[in-house]
C-alpha cells in the first residue's frame, strides 16, 4: 500500500481507549481519502438523524494519499462530522503542517468517538497514544493552548486544538492547527468541544512510501513548473495573497457589502491586497510542501497574526461596512484566538448590524458596545464576546447568523444557504457561483466548486459571469474535481495551474493504482453523491437548494452589476439532469449503481 | 473624450493607481494599454465599466477601464 499508511486510529473518548484498524484499501481507493473516505465512514457508522452534539456523532480527522508526500501543496487534512450548523455532513479542510505530521505518525485517519467526562488532550507520538488532563487549558485561546501544550510536547510536535468558541459549542467554531490554520467551516470545532476534547498533539517519524518515485519526481517537477509559470499561482498569490481579490470582485460590483444590501464597497481600496502588501504585511507564510505560499502574516498596532485571507478580510470589512484594515486584522486575530470560522463570524456580526439598523435589536441589548455598520472597534469586541458567549446577544450570535436572525423573527435577514453563511461573492452577478452555493453539500460555501475561477479569473477559460448557458455542466465538473482534490490531500489552489490529468498522474505515481482524469472525476462524482444521500437521510431535502430570499428577489441595487438576479430556477433542473438525478434532485438508483454508492 | 483608467496589483508600479486620460474619440482599450506600455499578455482581466471588456471595443466619453494582471483566487 503506497501513499496511504494503512492504519486507522480509533479513539474512544468515553473510556479513554484506542485501537488500531487496518485501512480497507479497496474502499480507500474508491473514496480516495480525506473528505471522501471520511464521509463513507460517517455513512457506515453514524445515524444522519442524531443531534450533532450527541456523543454518538463522530469526528473523523482524515488525510489523503497525497498528504505528506512531495506532491505540490500536499499537506492537507479534513475534519468530517455531522455539522451542528447545517445538519449536513461537514468536512472542513485545513493546511499548515499538522496533516502531514499525522501521516508521519503513521495514520490515514483518526476517528474520535464518544465523549470524555472531563476536558482532555491526546498526545500521539508514532504508536504511543496518551490521554492527558486538559482542565488547565479549558477557556484558553488558541495561542495560549498551543504554547502551553508545547511545553510538554516533543520538539517540533504539531498542535491541533479548539478555542473557547468550540468549548462553548458555538455553531460557527473552527478546529485550529499550527496556531492560525483552520478547518473553519460548518461548526466542526463545536463537535470537538462537545466531546470535551481540547487538543491533539502529534509527532511522527516516518514518511509514507510512494509506488513509483521516479514517475512521481517527473510529474511533480512538471507540476511545480506549471505552478510557477501560471500567473495566479506563480505571481499573483505569492505576491499579494488571496486578498488581491478585493479590487477584482469590487470593480465588477459583486462584493457583498453591509450584509449583502449592496454589492459595491466604495472603501474597498483601503482593505485591498495592494494596501495590505504596502502597509500591513510582515511576511509570507506557506503550508507543507507548498510552492505557492499564499499565506500572509500581518501587523496592526500591537497585534500580529497569520492572515487575514480574502474571505476573512471581506467578512470583517465590507460585510460589516468597516473600511479600516486594522480592524479587519484584529478581528481575524481574535477569531483565530477564539477558534471561530472567520466567514461565519463576520457575516453573523453583519446580520446583527442589520437587525440593529432596522431597530429589531435594541440599544439595551448591546452591553455598552456599538453595533452600527462601519464600527470596526465594536466589531472586534463582538467577535471576542461571541467566542466566549459573553452576554445574551453574544450568545445568540454564537449560534450563527440564521439562528440569530430567526430568534428575532427575521430569518430572511440571514445570508445563508442551509444555515451556513455565504462567502465573499454576490451570486446575483456570478451565475455559476450562485448555482454552486445553492447546491453545495455543506451549505453556503465557495470552495465546494470555485466557479470564480472561470467566471472572474478566466481559468481555465473565460466564461461570461452573467450568462447561464453551460453553467450547470461547469458546476458539476468543478464540484467533482474539488471533491477529489479535497480527498487526495492537496490544496485546492493548485487547481489554478494543474488539471485533472495532472492530478491523475500524481495519484497514480503515489498509490501505484493507475487512474485517468476520467477516473478521478468519477471518484469526485461518487463522493458528491454519497454526501447528497447522507444529507437526504439527515432530512436536508432538495427544497433547500436555494439562496436567501433577498438574493433571489431583490435585484442588485446599484453599481456595475445593477439589476441582476441569480436565475437559479432556470439552472437547477439542468443541474439535476447533469448529475443524473431525477427532476426533484434525488439521485436515481441507476446513478448510484453506476457509481457504486450505497443508498 | 475623457476616460478613467484604474490599474491594479503590479501594473501600478511606475504608473499609479488611477489615471484620467484625454483621448481622441473612438479609441479602444488596446490603445490605452499601448500608451501605458502594458503588454497584452500582462493583462488577465480587462473591464469596461465593471463588465468584461474587449481590446477592440470603442470607448466613449466617461468610460472606466480597469486592468488587472494575472492575480489570485481565494
Ligand atoms: S496555496 Fe496557500 S493555502 Fe494552499 S497549501 Fe499553499 S500556502 Fe497553504
């Protein structure tokens, strides 16, 4: 077995026991690893209808066959569980170095079961597994926790942990690793918190083998050259980071502003990638084996922090009407410290701001803080309070935007799909991305299929963002390829420069199992259908393949994309057809049989 | 006619962020980039008034041309 380590570590937190299981190689190849294989374990072992915080829910930390190999940006892992935010299957992807270290320790997957009676940390050094009391760490932030744990950890060990938000069961809590990398979305940190697990410290000493080292060397060399020559991965991302998108998206009038009430932010330049590079950037950061190094490390007053990335800058600037980069950097820092998903935290504060603007949230609920659009200082304070559930309103915010707005009787003011906050591209003016948001298996999300690539950046070819012709097919291919990439353990950003053939070649060289582009797209399709079936069983029916009412009914009010609506009703039936589903959006028995997906 | 040119990322180096150009009527974005000594393959995204633009499209008074080099995603 190459690429894979062949071992699953199953940990029972209730009785503090663990056992090793052999990886089922056939199943692993079918579902690749990471997101795909993690979802299959969920399918086999967890009732989709349980409450996400039920100890019977499991947290699966899964690497892919490429994680920890020399493939470009092959250091990713995923956290797969039932989401407390959406009720769907959740799988959140993270970079940094933790995932590769887990592979070096000898594991493809760690399955966390049950619930510890008291706060606990797990220390793993190769085959040595130890449970340690984490009472003294409960309540501590990400940096405090990591520093504290490193005092008792082997040198160069890597730390994964939750912050106060995860402990407090905030439905928008993240799992953090390497201080500032996050498996951010869908509240996976809260499920870890519900199990009273504070952290996993890991150290490994052996590398996964690869089937054909010579072939891998060749294809990696070629892939790295493609990444270097590509304008986006070789120049744009390394120089400016993802935040260079601020101006690109704003210039086209699709930069959601003040909780999606507008789509053009007149202060965008102040929070742009260009401004960040000139005034706030200390250094670039990279993840394991990554030639792109899109990560930023910035400083605002006395705060230094990893990031913020584009989505986080947006969530803590335009979304909240805030025009100063310092506040965005500080809010990002505190979101990391609290262990919060930056997109969901920013959009939730933005929702609260709109509720306040409309007089629905009252002054006497604010604990002496402000809550007006544009008030950066208060935004930072709300992020801190939210993570700690400090006060009644902050506690409502910790439930995420949908439940916050719903608590005030105005769920339509929440800019969410399947209760997960939408990211930084207005779907009314980017039609394919809109369809992707609506059909994403984990709710509002841009990285289940990054249609921005063809519709805005022109990669691999330029599509008219306002047209719908051909888009359902594009959405399917992007979703399927992404499902493969997430599962194999490489970073999605490599796909600006690499295509399905490149991934197939790398996968074949690593695992020794000959795969073509067609095979890997089929694996992606299989994973997509499996997730869909799981969601259907969890009661997330196709009527939820939709966008928020505001975005469906109110045309973009001004700016370059003025007047546009998503045209979802025209595209959705065609998308179902592309997927081989029936007209109600249910995978047909024939389709499932063809893919070998259980029903 | 007067047009506004907005430059981004590396294209700002030595040129600035925003320029107002006085041009003969009927000129197109190709001429704008020629005047600014920007090569065609340095342009990844060309917008005229926020919409996808073409290098040979006729500009009219008051148009805004935005030009981006190959940049990132996120
Ligand atoms: S492209 Fe960025 S996020 Fe992806 S692995 Fe490299 S540094 Fe990490």
